[in-house]
């Protein structure tokens, strides 16, 4: 029996080696464009500079109506991140956790009067409203 297992293992190694050779041969047939000048460029940038791409990416980001309300120089980073997550509907509120089959109490942990959601916590919860009005 052990001799059979050794033979099967040798056959498998041979198959693997043949497959690797086939893949190497196939890959070597792929023509790669070879040029002294860059062939990749970002929109509105003929130099292919990644730095310029990042700048243009963040310029586009500021077109959202809420961008300046959240990301301004005088904001506390924790509050900006929390606000951004709320806008993006990524806060781990009970309604979001339940969507992912994570069992948690659905009632608001602050006022105990309504289901917990971003909308409830920021705009409807009597407890959070009382805190905000006292600040």
C-alpha cells in the first residue's frame, strides 16, 4: 500500500510540474508594451503622477454637500469620523447590526422608547436631544 501512495504522489507532482510549465509558456506569450515613455496617465494629467491622482481624488471628494460640515479644520477628529460614518450609514446601530444577523436589543439604549437607528439617535431621541440642548 505505501508503494502505491508514493506512486500517486509522484504522479501528482508530475502533473503539477506540467501545469506549471504550461502556465509559464502561456504567460511568456503575452506581449508587454515596452516603451521609454510612461504609458499610464491619470485623467487631466499626462505625467502619470500618483500624487496628482490623489490630489484630484480628494478634490472630487469635496463636492459632497456635507463635506465642509464634517471635515473642517476646527473639528475634533473623533466627531468628524462619527459624523462621516453616520452620513455613510456605517454606524453600528441596532438596526444595522440586525441587518447582518447580529442579535442585539433593537430598542434605543438611551431613551428606551424607539428602535435604535442613526436617524433616531441624531434626530428623534429625546435623551440625545436633551444632551445637545444643554451643550
